[in-house]
C-alpha cells in the first residue's frame, strides 16, 4: 500500500468521522430534551451529570478524531 492509497484511506476516514461528530453534535443540540430523560433513567444520573457526559463524549471523540484521523491525513498530504 503506497502513500496515495494511505492518503485516500485517511481522507475518507476523516470525512466519515467528522460527519459522525457533526451529526452527534447537531442531534444533541436539537434533541437533548428527548434523549436526556432516557439516559437519566438508564444510567440513574442527574440532568447535570448527563449533560457533562455528553460534553465529555464529544470532547474525547474530537480529540481522538484529530489525533488518529486528521493529523495523519495532513501529514500524508504533505508527503505527496
């Protein structure tokens, strides 16, 4: 597998994961009142704890996305 194939792989992986982050963020903004009570009952957490968990999830996902998708893609683009 050459650099061009790796670049294409990381490029598509970046697009897919970025759309997951965007979809999740938009979904939480518009439907937090629907989803939050369900998760409160499932995990027995308060409203404040659920919102912190959502924020922590998005923050961790974003950090992993940048580290394992975006940075390798940019590095490979520089190598071409």
